[in-house]
C-alpha cells in the first residue's frame, strides 16, 4: 500500500512539473495576474520567515532568534555574501544567548 502511495505521489509531482513547460507557449497570463502572483509569493515568503523567526513549540521563540533573523535580513537586503549573512545571523543569536537573552 505504501509503495502505491509513493508511486501515485511521484506521478503527480512529475505531472505538475511536466505541465508547466507544455503549457508555457499556449497559455498567457494577463500582466495584472502575473504581478499579483509575484506579490503573493513574496507575502508567503515573509509569512514563513516571520512564523519561523518568532515561534517555537507553539510559543514565542525569545528575542535572540528574531534579532539574528533581523541581522541576516538586513545583510541580505544590503546584498552581502550569503556566507556572511548566515554567519552574522548565527553569531548574533549565539552571542545574545550567551549573554542570557533567550
């Protein structure tokens, strides 16, 4: 039964991936819809960022994690190298936790 479910999910995933390139030339979205989809993707990304940064185990994650995310976000916005963004965010969170701010 499990193998059948895996095969069905794999076929569905492959189908979704195949439909995009096949319909690319046949179906044209209006410019307004494309702008809305772009904005929607951004909103979903920000919502994921906020919930990941602020919550842990159905509660507030503390102040260290949001501070690290804020530092990483600011550096990414300023187009810093990815490695620097990750290290600075982790270092900020770690230093705040060492200082007793959880």
